[in-house]
């Protein structure tokens, strides 16, 4: 790899910039998912993890952060001078939609099998399992349903 000093600095700055952007985007996505799915504000997430030692909330935050980091890292790693920003965003949205459909289909199937007798909505079920029951095993299991579709979408479509 033969690079001039200015090319090396350019690559280093691009990597640093994308790393900071991906880290910030991952944090935002994680906080938004915690709010939408579990009804937790950021201070609630901190309380659940720090004070209550709620492993389920920690596991959910970890899973969302891991997948978001892979996603945004893949987008940044594959961006070339031949790619357009619109093209990159378009493929990312396309892959995200496909992964979401696969994940929600798998989760709906599991939800119907696991908790069909309770008669509670999916979001209420997730909140009860994570917040009230601190069921890290269930949250990790549900998170595992998301790992393959989102990772594959990031690797294939992005």
C-alpha cells in the first residue's frame, strides 16, 4: 500500500469522522428503540442498568447497538468514490426494510407460540418481559432473531 502523507491523513480523517458518526448514530438508534419499544427515556435506561441491574434492558441495548454499529460500519466501509450518497441511502433503506420484514415475521411467529395465551399486545409483552420481569434470556432470544436478517442485509444490500 503506497500512500503519500496527505493521502494517509485523508484516510485517517475519513475513518475518524465515520467512526464518530457511526458511534453517534448507533447511540441515537439505541435510545430511540429503548423509548419506542420499552417506553424508557434515557434516564430510565440508566436507572434500569445502573441502579436496578436490569440485565434485560442491558441485553436489548447491547443488541440494538451491535446491529446498528454493524449496519453503519458497513455503510461507511463500503462507500467509494463510485457510490453516490443517494445510492448508498437507497440500498440501506431497501436492506433495512427487508431485514425488518424478516425480523418482524420471525418475532410474530415466536410471539404467537410463546405468549398466545396471555392475550397481550407485542409491545406490552416486551415491556413486561424486560422491565417488570427482568427476563434477560427472553430479550437475548428476541434479539437473536434480529442478528441474522440485519447483519445479512448490511453485508448484502449496503
